[in-house]
């Protein structure tokens, strides 16, 4: 099954880069400088930040469904991203060499299954998960740290 992996819309995050560290701290946000690659996966570009780039670390509500599966966790976003990345039937760079957990949700936001994959096996696992009866979308999470990585939808749901 064809799929699209989409980064987050940068518009809500970009104004935070202009805030002082004190104002960020009052919002529970930490400004950092990437000091290695990989290590700071941007949820907008779906690429790891380059060493020296400014990034923000903050809590993000990735699953806003009014179900017991509502979810939020820490994510990174880097400065200067103007549009969400989109990958059609391919994996974004931030999925490479990271074990990725897949959470399978139905249209009501209820979890109906899960899987996990790494590199070469992940694309087939995404396709199989979306082909499950009742599957509407997937959330990919970095399996080791548990943080939200990206949303995955059937390509038809994205007009592709």
C-alpha cells in the first residue's frame, strides 16, 4: 500500500526561536545547539540537525485523539524550517539506523495494533500495517527513546 510520511507543520514552532532563553524556560522549552549527527532528529524536516544548528526541545502532543491513547512527549525542531517534509513510499533520513516502533490507529484514534522495524524491513512493515482492516494512520516512534517521529498515512488520504 502506498504511503506518505509527513513532518510537522513548522508554523507553530518558528516564533519560539525568537524568544529569550528565560521566556522559553517559562514555557518548558530548552534551546540547544546540536553537537553531533545523528542525535537531534528534527520533526519538521525529518532529518537530523547538523552540528552547530540551533534546535528547540519541548513537549509536543503528537496524538490529540480523545481516547486513552492521547500522547505527548519530547521532540526536537530545528530553526529555519519553512515547510514539513513529505516522503512518498520512502523512508525519511531520521528513520535510518534507528529502531522504529509503529502504532496502528483506526479512524477513531484507537490503537488496533503495533509493530517495530529497522531499516530494510521497515517499509514492508509500514505497508502491512496500513493494509490491516480498520487501519487509518500510523504513528512512528523512536523505539529506544519513545519519542514521536512522524505520522504515516495511506497515500490516497493525502491526495497522492
